[in-house]
């Protein structure tokens, strides 16, 4: 599962190459997966996405950083 989460992080980071993740870039990076939430701040976006494979699923928080990178963090639960 970590591999799927890392692939998504890489797609988001590639989309963030210009320093801003637009709604369209997020949608394209996610493909058929829907974000549980997208929280936008002045200079970053934080997405919560459930990554699943086979019978296993886990939510991850993807944070757009000012350095042009995206950080992934496994969450205990997906939240609301």
C-alpha cells in the first residue's frame, strides 16, 4: 500500500511543479480517486485521500509545501 501512496504523492508533486496545486491538477493527479477533503491555505493545500488496494485501505494527508514538494503522512482515520 505504501507504494500506491507514494505514487500518488509523486503525481501531486509533479502537478505542483509551478508552486500551486490547482483544482484541475488535483483532479488529474487523483484520477478516479476522490479526496475526502481539500483544505486550502494562503500558500498551500492539504488533501486527505483514502488509498486502497485489494482489501486494505488507509487515509493519507498530502501537504503541498512551499518548497514545491508534497509531503505524505498516514492517518489513523479519514475524518469528516
